[in-house]
């Protein structure tokens, strides 16, 4: 797996593991599932932003003027509708100035191929640090098409954040987008016959929105 996607980072943190364990439990109420998904998304975002470029700036504290570091580029969150919205809802709590675009894409249950239906982005994203948000990296079809779409619109600095990843999706992104860093809370075992991650946590969108 390391050879298929060298830029895969799996979080190894006790709090993340505990929250993910609660999310996997089929008896976890959807309100708790919402909170847990948003919490883990913040952890993923912190890890994914560790290497962002910064610039020096000066501010005046109540005592003196000092040099500080600020993030250089605008940050753009791009959730894949609808489940990705849960991740962006969490992240904006810790990064209020982040911009948010949207990609509408869903997986056909018969063919397992992505169906594209919506896109909303700022006019110029070429100098932004962009984070594609989708809780489940399963077959990788939706993520692959979303990343191609973002690149066609000028994206250069791209990362993906997901709660769970399957080997099949990791392998596809490794081949199609070796330049994109992927951050996940866990790399699960495999996909089942209808493209769901095992052991997984079910349908993240259904459980987050309660429908």
C-alpha cells in the first residue's frame, strides 16, 4: 500500500481512535454521529495544514510590536455533497476565514461510477490551498473525478481529507493523483460487493443527516 500512495497519512491518535470507534457503532445516535464526524474532521484538518506556507507579519500586542507568522495562501474547503458538508461544518469552527466551494457528485449504485451534478468554486483557485472533503474514500471514483475537475479549474495545491479509506480507493488515487496528499483517520480492510467500506461505519451522509 505504501507503494501505491506514498502521500497517504493515517492519523494515529488515541482521541481520534476513540471517536472513530463511537462512529462505527450502529447504535450511536445521529446527533452524536454529527458531533464525532465534525470533531475528527478538525483533527484531520490540523494534520493536513501542518506544512502550509507562511509569511512574516508584524502586529502590535498590548506590550510591544512583534513579528508573527500568518498562513500565506487562502484556504478553500471543497466538500463533496452531501456527506462532505459534515466535515466542512466541523473545520470552519477552527478556521473561520476558510472559503468553501462545493462539488455535487454521487455514486450510481448499479455501476458504482460517479455522477456529476454541481460545481461552485471561486473564480481563481490557482494560488489557494485546497482541501477536498469526503468522509469515505471507497472505490475512489468520486474523489478521482473531483480532483480532476479541480485541476481543470486551476487547482495546484491539493489535499484530500477523509474519515475512512479503502485500499481500492487509495490505489486509484495513487495512480491518478500522486501529487495529492491524502489524510485519513483509518485505512480499512476492503470494499464489499456494492462498494461499501468494511468494516466501515455505514453511509456517512445518511447517519450524519439522520435520513
